[in-house]
């Protein structure tokens, strides 16, 4: 392997795996695989970029650190020359962590001296300017992220937010320097007094400049955008075989599972419901045991062939009310288990296409599917929408899987994903 990625959730892992597999023309990308958790065996030697999907974004800090270090050591054993700690492009975290503490642990393990933090992803409207993070032109704390049930982001100044989480001083490479190109960025990093540095970026060209500046960096942190310019460094060295996996399409029964409460996902559910069957999962009924895995399986079987969607998505007020009644962790665990068990049963019933929305839901489903198929590696197929590729899981009888972050995707994402899985493009 050339590049090793430690992602703090599963949809984010798919996002950056997609970026590394695509690369940019004319160089193209790297042969990339996504792993649901830390593998216990060595990776295929044909894999050039390995992305480990963790569920560490909202885990206790010490657990997140321990899992991230184990992932780092496995990737190092595969020969990785460069490491990326991937978190959400909206810097999802609390004042206590986990981004800062995990980055500190990884930097110390690698003895990395300068570590860049750049969550920018301009293609989806995430930009960083003067250390402030914007979402579609709105400051982060006015974008809706201030209402996130687990990691409410109440400050757009990510330099200040990160400083809450780390004892390391936090610096900045401002946009004026970035616009001068890779050499200017590299000089600014070299001369920075701080070990941790926020990187401004407002366009893909800025991310490509960062890619050139970071060609020799041991550790990089950020959203998937920071990986945009990295594959070409290895292609230029003639050390890459180039190109991603070939995906020709998978047909068969399909199901959609949505556990995200983001505004984008709720809008996608509304669009899908206009012409497809949907099932709204009543959380109190799940908690009481009245809605079970069998309930969802019966729904999918009844509407097989019609792109059925089962979802547990509500407004911020609805989510807070349910969490207050049953407890945040209890609700999350019960829903994760419901979705995971349903996905496992669907695979056993020969369902071939699964579309999943929501980071926590995607993590639960991806692990269940991987275990059911006995396949630790997921290959990267075509991009459905920015940041969301088709994944192929299993070798002899593969299934197609899509893991969508809550805020990603066009309004018709669900139907589009199923069409692309079948057509192969």
C-alpha cells in the first residue's frame, strides 16, 4: 500500500475511498479498498490505498484513540508511506474531542512534526477561509450543524474549536498563501511555530495545491477533499499501477435503509416516497419491541421490486424528545442493531443491492454485510453523487452497497443509486 486512511465513520470512509480511487486527470487514482473495521489478515498486495472504517467519531475518547492507533499500525504493516486521519467535512466533534486527541496520538506515534487540518470539500459546499468553516456559504454554526444530536457545532472557527481539544498550539496557513501554490504552502508549514495547522481551501484548485505541498507528509488530517491531490504524487513516482476496480453492475432485489435525521436525507425520503413504498420506523415501537427485524423484512418482501425504503428520520425536536424519553445511547444502540440485523437477513435472502443513509446506520450495516459475506475488503465502484461511490462486497457473488452521509446526495439519490448499481455506471 502507498496511502493508509483511518476514517472515523463508514460514510466518510466511502467518501475518501472514492476520492483516492478517482484521483484527477490525467494521472487518475489508486487501486483502493475500504475495510469495515481493522482487518485481522494482510491486505491484497494489489491494493494501493487502504481505507479503514472505524466507528470512533462519537466513541469515548480513549476508545477512539486506541482503535485509531491499532488501525495505524495495521496500515503501517501493509507498507503505507503516508497516513490520513479522515473526519467529516463539517468537523463533527465536541469541545472534548475526538479530532484533537486522536490526531495527537497518531502524530506522536509517527513522530510527525507538522500536521495539517483541512476539512474543506468545495464540491459539496464545505470551504475553509481564515480558519472558519462554511457550509454552502453559511458559517458552520448557522448551517444546521448546531442542531446535530451528537456533535452540535456551535463555532465556525475550527482553529478555536480544535484548540479546545488539544494542548498543541494551533496555527493557520491562510488562503492568500494557499493561492500562491504548493511551494508557498510548504514554506509556510516549515516556518510555522505550531505543530497543528489549519489549512484554508475554497476551491478544488486549492486542494490540489495542498496535495503538492504535502507530498512528503507523514500524517495529514481532514475531509475527503484533502486527498484529491495526493494520488498524483505516487503516479509521478511511477510507483502506482493506476486505476480503480472495474464495476460492471449488479442486478437483483434491492432495499433502502435510512437512519439519518439530516435535512438532506429527510428531503430525499420525501422525494422517494412520491413514487416508491416507504415505511416510517416508529422509534418508541422499536424500544418496546413491537417493531422488529421481522417487521422490516415483511415490508421489504411485500414491496420487492419497487425500491422500498425503511427509515427512522425525524426533525431535531423529534430526536431530542425521543432521546430524552429513552436515553441517547439506548436509542442509538437499538436502531443500529435493528438496521444491522435487517441487512444481515436481507443478504441471507439474496438481496443484491442495499442503499444506506446515515453514518451510524452505515457503520452497523457495512459490518453486518461484510461478516455475512465473509469479505473484509470492499472495492470502489462508480460515483453516484459527490462523495458517495458504489461499493462491491464479496468475490464470488458480490452485492452492491452504497453508504451515504446524511447531508450528501441529490434529492433523487435513492433511486439514482439503485439504477447505477444495476447499470454499472
